[in-house]
C-alpha cells in the first residue's frame, strides 16, 4: 500500500470547518483513500473513503485532487467531540485484496471552544 | 446492541502468566482482526481471520495464538506474558472484499507487571 504523509497536528475553532490534508504521492490507480479517526481511549472509527471522485457522507467530505496525489478531509462544522487523531490510509479494495489497515501517525485535530 | 465487543476492558497481570481476550461481533461480517496499539500510540495489525481461517499473520511472536471458533468470534490467547506485551488490543471486523470498512471494538488495555 502507498505511504501517506500528514502534518502532526492542527487546531480549529468550534463551529468552523476543519480541513485535514493528506499527501499520497505514490498512490496507485487501484488504491482508495480511507479516513479513520480515533477519539481518545476509543477504537478507531471509519469516516469516509474514495477513489477519485469527491465523496460526502453525514460525517465529512473527502476531496481528492485530480492527480490523486493528495486529499483533504473536511469536517464542515467541527465540534469539541471531533477532537481526535485522524488517519489517512491508502489501500487496495476488492476481492482478494489484503484487507489490513496500515495506520501511520495520523494528525491530531484539536477543536477549541 | 454493541457491534464489536471485547472482554475484558482492562487486564492487569504478572509476567509469565497466560491470558485471553475475547472478541465478538454481531454485524454478520466474515473477517475479523486483532490490532495492537503500543504506548507510542502506533496501531499495527497482528492477525486477520476470514471465515475462521487465518489470512494475515504479521510477524507476531508465537506466544500469541488467535482462535476463531466461528465467524462471529475471534479470541486472542497470550502465553508467557512479557512486559513489552503491555498495550491496548483492538478487535475489528469487516466484510471481505468490496468495500470493507472495518468496525473496531472498544479495546482491551493489557498491563503486564
């Protein structure tokens, strides 16, 4: 699986959008971008994933650049409960794919009141 | 109606003891995993089972023996516990192939004294 690079930390004000960047310059054509987060003392939680089109769900939006070498996770209205470590993971999806998740260091998002 | 559950939540034991951690999922998934998160917060895959068969074994000491009695359960038995085994152990489950968003349990904090 391709490697990802994330800044170690960032913060944002409550109610504002949080834009979390991720670089994955060695991504292959069949690799998806996944985002998980881990709130303190809890298990990781799936947020969203995408291949090349932008994706949106009830939790967040995922914007993938046209060359697919980077992406941004957007939490449109951050709350204090969104304070967590966010992991950007690149992996192949589909039958026979290696199903493990390879976690990096992630980015620590701190939402301030 | 917990999706992925683990018992116990906390486990404190002496070096050299043998202990087990249990995991159950009620999501109808056919793939289950064990991850280890060490004191530096790095989260790494240990094992993965698909339909009760071992498919991933990530260079884990053979003191660790996973057992999957059925698709809904994946237990982790650890022999001759060492200080370095202290960590938080997370169980996860997913469908195999296709979109396989992984659902994580709450974790078991193991402390070896």
